[in-house]
C-alpha cells in the first residue's frame, strides 16, 4: 500500500491480463437472453478525452451489470475511421490517411484497454477497411435498385480551403465558417448523389412516438428536423412574372396579407437583381438567413391577392428560404410575429383578420378584434375583416378558402431534405459508379466487382481522387467501353448508419451482416452517445434500418430501443477543449490514481445525462474511498471476526438488503450516481459496525461481498481483487470473475426499505431536536415508544375508506381525517418495534446513552398520546 493509496497499477494490469487470457468478454454467436449495449463508436483522433471516458464507462458499467444479472451481453467497439480530419492530418504531415488513422486506432485501443472496458475485441471494426466499406457500396447498390438514389444538381456549402462540400451542420456561426478550418464557406452548384430519405419522412416522424426509451428532447429535435406541416398552396400573380405559388399553414389569414416576400435566390429575385441595384446589393451583401432580425428590400413589383384582388408590395427577404415551402410566402403581419417585425421595420400595414373566439355563454356576441399594433395574434379564432368569411372559425375557413380559391390546394410540406452523400475528398468510401463515355450514362458497379478500393493517396490540393488518373480510367460494366470512375466519396454518416449491424457478424464475407443473428440481437437495447448526434446520425440510422427492413428482411424497423445522451465533462463550468487549454488527460489520471478511480469518480459525480465539473479533489477522495475499502476487505480476510448475530447484526443485514434493492433499481435506470451513493453509504455503515462491536462474520462478509459486486460494473479491477480476496460461496453459482458472479439479491423491495429508513431517520432527528430544545447536555437514558395498535388501525381506515366523514369523535381519528389527503401507510407496530430495536445502537453511538425501544402496553397513557405510526414517542432522562 503506497502513501497515495493502493497499488492500482499492479491490480489493474493483473486483472486485465487475466481477462485477456480467459477471453472473459468474448460473446458467443448463439445466445439465449441477448442484450445489446452500445456506445457510439469514436473517431480515432489519437487520444481519448474525458468525454470518451465518460461515454464508454457508462456503457461498460451497464453491460457488466446486465451480464451479472444473467444476460448474454453484446458489447463491441469499433472506429468511425473515415473523414476529412485524417486526410488533413496526413497532408500536414506528408503521410497518408490510412497509416495516420491506424496509428491513432492503436493508441486509442491501448488506452481503452487500460481503462478496463470489457469489449469483445474479436468484433472490432474499422470503417476505413475494404472489408467494411465494400458493404457501404453494396448498400448503395441496393438503395439504387429500390429507386432511393438520385444524382442531380444542387447548391452546396463549399469550403475553398478544405476543397470539399460541407453539411449544414458543419457550417458554423453567423460568419458561416468551416467547422474544421474556420474558412468562410461559399455556395456552389454541383452534381451530387442523394439518398431519398424524404420517401420515409412520414414513417420517420410518426414512429418517433414509439421511441419511449429516448429522451423527449431528442425526439422533439427529430420532429423539428423533419418539420412536417399541413397547409395549402395558393398562387399570387406577380406583374410581369406570372403566377407564383406560396405555401401557408394559415390560409384563414389571407385577407390580412399586406405584402408578399421572396427568397433571395428565388428566380424572380434574381431577375429583379439584374435590374435593381438595391436588390442586387441586398442579395449579395446584406441577406443573412441566420440573423436575429428579419431583413429585406423592396422591389418595384406587386402581387395580387387571389381573394381580395388587392395589389400588395413584393419584397426580397432573407427570412424566406428557397428550400422551405416554395421560397415565396404571403406575409400576414397581424398574425405572424416574424411578419409583424418586418412590417414594422418597413412601414407596411398590419391588419387583424382573426379574433379570439367568444367565451362560453357569449354566443351571438361580436368577437373582440385584437390590438395587433404591438404584436401579432397567432392563435386560431374566428375571422373578422374577411368579407363573406367573417364569423367562421379558423379551421372551417381554411377548408372553405381552399375550396373557393381556384389555385389553392391542400398540401404537406417537410423541412427534411434528401440526404446529399457526395463528398469531394479522398478518405471515404468510393461511390461505386462509373460514367460511361459511350452513352450508358452513370452505371452502378456490379456486386462482383466490389469493393471499389481507394488508390494510393496523392498529397495534392483538391480531391486526391481526381489526381489518381490510372485509378479513374476504367471500363463501363454495361457496354465495355471507356468510362471514368466517380471521384466523390460517401458522407461518413453512411458508415455509421448501419455499423451496429456489422458487429453481429464482423467477419462475414458474403453479406454486410448475418440476417438471423441481426434479427436475434437487434434492436440495440441501450445506446449511449453525445447530444450532438441527436439529429443526423440517429435519423440516418433509423432511415437505413427501415430500408433494410423493407428490402432485406430485417425484422426490426428501429435500431435503438433506449437512448442515453450523456452530458459533458467540464472544468470550472466550461466544456473541456484543446483550444481553451482546459483539458484533463485521462492517461495522467490513470497513471496517478488508476482507471477505477477515474471511472468511479466520473460515474458518481452526476447522473449520466447531466454535465458535471471535473474535480481533482473529488478524484483524490474517490481514490481514498477505494483504498479504505481494500483495507476493510483485507482486514476481514486476515482476522475473520466472530461476533454475535444480535439486533445490531440484524440492522446491518437489513441495510445490506436495502442497499441491494435500491442500487439494483438505479442500475436498471442508469442512474449510477444514486446506486454508488447507496453503495458508499453501506460501506460507511459496515465501518461503523466494525468500529462499534465485533461484527457477525456472515453478516459482515455478506455486506462486503454485496459492496464488491455493486461496485464491480464501475470499478472492475479492484472488484476482481477483492472478490478473489473474499473467496466464493460454494452454495452459490459463482463465476471465476466477479463479472460472472450473480448480482446480489435482496429479500425486500424499495417501498419497504423507504418506510424503514424513514422511520429510523425521523426517530433520530426527533431525539436530536428534543435534546437541542431542552438543552440536555448529558442524556442518561432514551426510551423510544411505539404507538398502540389501534392507531395503526385508525390510520388504515382513514386511508382506505371512501366515506367523506370516517370519524365523528374529536380524537386521533378526527386529526387523521383533517390530513387525509397526505396520509400514507407505515410499517405495522411489530415491524416498527423490530426496526427501531435493531437501529437503537445508532442512537446509543451518537448520544452515548442506553436506548430502549418500548411497546405501547409498557408505558403510561400520557406518553402514548405523542406516539403515532411512523413517529414513536421519545422520553429522555437527563
């Protein structure tokens, strides 16, 4: 034992070697009770950071717990190994992305092993290997066969420094900078490959309601991203340009449309810019769709309201987006906050055409027209200032107007757009297409010619695949003529949209996954990862799973049953980051304190979904706790005390049961911090027990064994050490390792435990209050008096009876009746006596006075008046 604690390095190295020798974490392909636990696999950046450690400690702890509960657990690890960062790093270091990536993987794998994560490393995958990405290409072919792939021109975010397309999420801030290099992003028109995720928009949206094991915030983010809106399309005539279609969810407000707005890139806006310098300047220099305030510029155009025939002015406005709705909208400032703000800014008229519905009992009353001068009235109501439609409710008016306006029709709009997967970079899956020179067009590479492997890396500007001339030149699979390979690679989100299926059969050569095994293991029972993946990765994974269910006989349509989005590890309230210089090295913590200390501190600091602050003091305290526990087990094993099985032992036994009952439930809910707090409280109770009297051997040993097992999912190395020190019970089906040991069981449930603990704590608190209020310096004796049986009967009657007036007399029953809504059942009188008698030693230890627990029939009636169920009377002699 060192001054800094136990020799964690020796303990951890010993058990890691033992696990490896025994293949302790290998998962069989044929299982009876499958449980799939998965953390989002990492990008191999070269070093683990504290976010990694937290994420993977959560999944590791849960996987170990489920395994101890008897489940067959699949808990794999792999690498999200493609992507631009590796390509940029290789260019900077004049190496190639493959070597750089695998060096990083080797480093991170070693760090994960040092943390003691219980992965089945035989199932390890890396998405940058041909053995993996050939199945990306195979899936592309299947999607193409099902008409879920399309190639078309599209405006894209282009980083001139990285020379690649960026997803919207990779364009950051008001300045619209590249997420990797902070270069201003440009807009370009390029031919792109798309996966038609919009074909599944309705199912993706509607099935969110069934994802009951997902955080509500994530579910709502997905709903918002899909953005389905029911409404109507209606045409407005714009002088000199013909009819323009606008989408609106509030056709009932059309009489209040006082101006018309077009997106900056709408064709009419672009035409106006050619003739109007102010419009051109706004589009090129001022339009800011991400801005806090709506902005725009007037044109000399007018639009005709199809209902009123009124000519209203046309604006080019940056709050109108070409890829949302139709890129044109009727603006109703009286009933839309954004339109209201813009109208005020531009001096346009604001007309109320919807009023609140009259209150009940006011039928026939004229609706009170709202004052919209200061803000819009955005709710449904009844129509006013709307001619023949006055008095109709909003829903009825929408239906009538859609029928009456010749150009209007019901429609559904989505914010979700098809998934552009083209990336102009080297380090990704080559899109398996060739472009024939002789008229065949774009031809998908046949399955027998897969994988299309990446050529050697060429360190050049732009896309290295464009420079790989020999690789690019090929023949057309259809006609045999000359052809050129597609040089775009796939978005790396493709890799992660199905990787969880590859883990079930990572070495399979005939298919991306073994269907029978996938149907057995899927869906993933518990998935853990960062909130930053709440939309794209999870949405794409759901999309892939549904397509595979439709066309490849996968039995499950959702990939993840339960999802936990873990919080961040912070330092002094700020997210750890290299740029801020506030990172903490996991390697240093492991070397100085041990992996178990790091894992335990992180898991007890907060609930997994909450952010928490890293604390060196907290780490030291956690290490000290583990050191004390090791000493307790070693002292017990060396001396094996021989105390009596008395009331104190029964109290400790009850606390062991209580801890096991509560901690198991918390592990089920992934609230590890609460489970660990219970476990540490039990350690404290055991220490107090051993300090107060010579412990009863079986009780004390059972307590230590329970602690070791309850800690095993989080601090597995020391748990193995202490499990071996304690030995196994031949009457139990014990495993060679603690990870194979059965989870401890309790003979009580949480409700009973809560009542028992509340009784003890209330009693201790009452004694403290009496001593404090009475100013007793040296109590000589303490009597704890349990209430008489009839009070328990009265309590039960008050709770269970439906009668409005159970008790007529002005006595205890009448008092109960006054508090009837707040009543709850307590333990029975005999149970209370037993619990309090077993806990009397705690009072004796605290107040250094003898304690007696007394039945009601042993004391005077005057004492009993203060005794109630769950709140015994207290008599103190001073």
